[in-house]
C-alpha cells in the first residue's frame, strides 16, 4: 500500500528532491538490508514519564512562559478554559463562538507548542543550557514542526470526520455506490494506525536533521504497531484522568468566577497540556533513538 502511494506521488512530483535518492519519499530503498527494530514496551511506556520527572526544573522554566503566552492569547480572544462551562453556568469570562478566530488561535497555539518542543529537546536530550532569550528565537525547525503537528492532528481527526459523514449521509439505493462510498470513508479509520509508525519523523525535524526515507522507517517499525499504540494509549489514559479531574474541580466555581479563577484555570490547563505534549514528544524522540541507534548522525543536515 505504501509503495503504491509513493509511486503515484512520484509520477506527479518527479522533480521534487523528496523523491530523489536519499529523500524522505525516495522509493529506491532496499528492504532486504533493513532489519525491523524491536521497540521495548516498558521503555517506550515509562521512559517518557521518567524523562519529564528527571528534568522537572527545566520543564517548568520552559512551560511557565509558554503557558503564560498561550493564556494571554486565549483569554482575550474568547477561548479560555472556563468557556467550556458557558453552556452549563453563567461564566464571567469572555467567550467567543467565531470559527475563524478559533482557527487563528489554534494555529498560534500549535506554533507555541512547536517552540516549546524544540527547546525542550535541546535541553533534555542534547544537553544545551537553558536561556530565556532562546524562547524568542524561532528557526526553520519550529516552522517545520508546527506544520508537522498540524498534519498529525488533521490525520488523527480523520476517523471522526469519516464517522460524522457516514452518520449524516443518507444511504444510496444502489448498493454498489453505497459500498464504494463506505469503503472510501473507511480509509479514514485506518490512517491513524498507519501514521503512528512515522512519529519518529518529528524527532528528526526537532533536531534539524534530514528525514530518512519513509520506506526505511516503515520497514524498521514492522511489528511495532501494537507497542507504539500501547505506549500512546497509556499517555491518553493518564491525560483523560488528569483533565477529567481538572474539569470537575473547576466546575464547582465556574458560575460567576472571578478573573483570578479564570486566569488560574487557564494557566493550569496549559501547563497540563504542555506536560502531556512533553511526554508525547519524549515518546517520539525515544523511537528515533532506538530505531536509528546504529546510524546515529547519518542523517544530520549539512
């Protein structure tokens, strides 16, 4: 399936460097020379958490200013955390229903996530000293990572889109058309399970390294789908538990909440979001280190 997709893309974009030798979409990859790498279940599940705890000071030094920046964008634009209670309680926070402004807010938030992720990996994985002024510097890695994060978010939302379309659509009397349409929409449910084998690409982007051919990553992760899924599902369960408790705790003070409560809830929410993001990025970075341990440095961008 992957080979057919790459072949079709190459026909239309043959001049793109990505499809030439060494490019991330290069089709000339000898699968016989690539051995699948067994990802350790325990390490991939627990090490992302231990890396966060071991670098707790660095996390808060980075997360506090980024969480503050996101809060200062969210609250005036009408997308603060307390607005989630606006349907069940008379909140005092300014809330907006504008889809356009929410899109702008979402893009700004992803960009700040990318800044945080790059700086976090520089400090925690590459041993660079922390500097406050570094948060104000955004290079090409940040832009590329922000675009990659947006792509990952969109691809992982495809099952919801497919389910929503199938739910709202009226069945066609012609069973052949209905079967073809259902098959097409069902692809959206499969894509996230394919994409999760390429999450190590984000670690290459963070490091500013050249992304190896996707076919190479595909062959290296043969048999690792369940391991990666289990590790990310564990993060998901932890995140649901934390955010669920946060929702219940602030629900009791949502009605007529003061500015202090609104601001505190927004900061706490953004700090927790950055904590979850950190664990996920740690997972991706560990995948890269394990999958490409034998060729570390081979893909460094010149």
